[in-house]
């Protein structure tokens, strides 16, 4: 074996062994099977370097091999992060990065939206959980990795990115152009509804580590001092985050020494059962409603599952996303890293929600257009009818509502009054600071308030609320 080839072979063996075994500082001798395929890998890489028709950078071969190794696991949440990707992850954890504000995953060969982040270009443009991104700036996402998709959507503030979206119940894919912003996530928002005597907390992500826990507990404590009828925890479109934070927030509301969540590893071996502590400042008797939807995932489902199983609060909304796996982040050499799925979690009743989700106690659908209305809305947007109307009618009030409804009626567009008002309000509010809550069209929030007020007994678990 030539000296150069010997050096390459040693380098490859050392590199791959490190990536597989070193993050946990574990080491084991390579099996004969592993040695066989590492030898094959070495031979192929040598042939590529010497005989392939096009010249190629060595690092691209190795990066491709690493991605292929992780891709063979068939797990969209396990991924290798190069220096830039790992840096972006750290920025997200701190709560500041440049982009459009989408939490995404890989599903069925393309990129699937878990949820848009509050007050970001993606949310303001009306992107929704379960939207499927087919293209980014004209590049197909077929078989595209999550990190590559994120890289394409990230960029300097003020620049544009165009994505092609396929949405359920919409006949044809449509294009959405988003202007990137510096995304600064405010993980917690809260308000007290004085007229209703009810506290409301919106948690957009289980991130921010200790600061989110401290702020959350402070807000709840301030609510308790007002002796409220109850509290609403809004986890809609919350894609999850840190497991420890979810456990800590669950602990606040549960009695001592009960299961919060259990995690199992390879072969469903029980790794650990997380239990509530003996803390002094527990809030175990305050009525609670937890709001979830198709964008509520991971840590959100841990929280909702624990509250549901212990009958600590009512879960209200629509089926959650169904991400029941735990990833650990391992720093690697050269400022790279890997997110590796190491466990799956189970609710206190022993149920895995992976690819299933949490089923609400009360299913309340949001106000959404039907199939025919979606077609009319698509035409209204394409013709710039709505945008031009708002330019001349910048205020959302009774006069502008009636004029807009009259205009679309004359143009032959058929929308329910509630849908036309919602459409107009969203367009009018673009670029404005939205209130923490807006009850006008939020049927799920209104039902939660009614439930805590005990003004209404909801008997139909499949109820769909609509206005004419």
C-alpha cells in the first residue's frame, strides 16, 4: 500500500470511528463486519479521487458519507451539522437568528412545516402547520435535508425568499414570497383577562433555559395572587424544545412524586422516569385549559400529555403533531455537531404519541375556509384585490368590512362573512404589532374561557364552531 493511501485509510478509519463512538466518550473495537465495509469505503474513495471523470473536493466525499450514514437510520430528526449549521442551532437556542421563522421537519421526501414562529414573516404570511414546502427559490426540496432547506431560507434581513407550498384542501401549489427578518423569539407572552378573571400564558417554544422557567413561574405566581377562575396555557404551534424545561414546567402544576414522562432507549429499554418533586410552591388546584393544534410538538406534547393523564387540566383544540422522540446535541471536532435521536418518550399512562399526537379532550376546530372558499381566496390574492383595497382602506372597522364584503360579492367571490372579515383583518394588520390575544376569530380561546367560566357545558367532543 502506498504511503498516501495508508495515510488516507488511517484518516478515514479514525474519522468514522470518532463520529460513531466518541461523542459519549465510548470506545469499542471495530467488528470484522465494520472493518470489511470501512475497507470498501476506503477503496471507493480512492477510486473517486483517482479515476472519477470530474474533480471533486475530498471534504465533499466525507460529508456525503457522513450524511449517508445518518440518512440510513431513516430518522428525519438525526442530522449532522457543519460549522455554520451548528452555529445556527446555537443561535436558535439563544433566541435570535436571521430568516423567515419556520420550524420544519423532513417528511415523505420533502420539507414539512411543523409550525410558524410567532410574529415572524412566515406567520404573518399565513403559513400553517402541515404545509409542505415543495421548492425554495426554485430549488426542489425533494430529498433535501433539513439543514440544506434551513440554509436556503436563512439570509440577511431585508432579502427575499420564495417558497412553493402545497396545502391540504388547496388544489394547486402556490408561491409565497417572504422578506427575511432578524428573528428574535419572545418565548413567553402573557396577559390577565380582568373581565373574565382568567390568566393567559402563550409559550411559543420550550427554549430560553432557566430564564423561561423563572419568568413562567413568576407570571403564574402573579396570576395566583389575583385568585383567578383558572389559567389558559396556549401551546398552539409550539414546536417543542428542551426536555428539561418541559419537565420543570409540568412539575409546577403536579402533586409530588407522580410520573411526568418516561423515556425508553434501544429495544424499548426503560432509561428513566421523570417524576414531580417535593417543591413548595406548587399550583395543583388551579383550573387549567391547555390549547394545542397540529403545530404543537415534542415538549408541548409532553406537557399536554402529563396534564391530561393526571386530569390536571383539559386539553382543547385539535390533534397535536406527534413527535415523540428525544434528540441529544453532541459537539464534534472542528466546531461541527450532531443531533442524534437517543430515546422515545411516553406519557404517564405509558402511551407513545410518536406519529400519533395528543388527542384533545375537547376538539374545537379553528375558523378556516372550506375548499370552495380557498379557491376564491386564491383568486382574490392573485388579482391583488385585497391588497389594493387595504391601501385605500387602512383601518379595519365596520365601514371597511361592509365595503369589502360588498366589493367581493359584486366580483362574484363567495365567502362567509366571518371568513371575509378574517381575511381583511389579517391583511390590515400586516406590519402592525398584534395584541397578545385577539378573541374575535379565536374560537378555541373563547371556548377555553367559556369552560373556565363554566358558562357552557360542551357535550359534543367533535364540535366545529362556525359563524355565518
